[in-house]
C-alpha cells in the first residue's frame, strides 16, 4: 500500500540553526499538510498546501516556517532560526480527493538543543 | 479553531471491549476519523464516518456517531495487547476548510 515517507526520522540541531524536514507524499495525492506534536500534547495543524501554494496556515506557522514542493514528489518544511520550543514530532500528511482522509508519515522527531 | 475532546487514559483487560469517546464542537462537521498511534510511529488511519451515518462497523471496530450531541465513539471488540496505543479522534467540517482538527488522544492500555 502506498505510504507517506519522511526523512530524517530524527534530527538534532542547535538553537538558531535552520532545518529542512522532508516528505514524499503518496504519489497521486493533491493536498499536503504539516502537523506537529509536542511531547504529550495535541496534534497541531501547521499548514496545508494545494495546487502549489499554501491554502491554509495556523497562527503557529509564522515567518520562521516555510514550505516548498521543489519537484513533483517532495514536500519540505523549513524552520529557520530554531528555538528550544520547536522541539516536537513533525508529521507530514497527504490526501487525494477533497473527500478523502489524511494519510500520515511516521514523523520526524526534531530536537533543538 | 474547533475543539475536539477525549479522555486521556483507558485501561481494559484483554478480551474485553474498549470504548473510546470523543466530543467535538464543529456544528458543520462532515467527516469524523479515528487514528491509532503506536509508540514512535505516525498516525495510522483506522476508520472514518460521514456525518450522514450513525454507525459503521469494520471487523472488530464499531464507530457510533450521535450528531445531535456531537459525540463520537470507537468500540474495539475483543481487545488485544496489540491494541495498546494512543487513539485520536479527528474531524473536518464545512467551516474548517482544509483543516482536520484532532483531539488530545486517548492512551489505551490493555492488561493481559
């Protein structure tokens, strides 16, 4: 069964550095998402992306964050100038048609030291 | 944003049924989902229901929807130790655009 893949599975970075989290959504899907989950807390929506542009973003998704679909398969989340509180699991998800459910990757655990 | 609430913990004995409950506030809610998260893994879609249905059964899983009370439940029959995980309820409505709203997750522990 097709799946969403994320790399790396774990990323450790120093405060102030930039990180890029990578995702390969399911190939015929049209809608792409990033969510994050701080340890023990809710799964929080960050951003959705459709037709090569951001369709919605939450208040968490400020100028520190950006997303890109650089080619036909990858979907990336860039976090600039990382802070300690950015430490979390970051999940990529995708879906096909407008009515279909989200399919998630296994996440990237980001640790900012 | 919309609120989705779940109780945090549930313990059941192996072989018993588990019932995980969820309430939501979005009156335009159209699709409701259950996801399972095992330790260190992503969210795995278990099942989902459209709001024009009140029940859906899929093998050991039964989803019940009370749209009037905005209450969703997931029943797992004959619960096994492999069912121990965190279960997330999620909803998407006409008013929420592309967003899916998730509950806090219910941690299910199955006691052998």
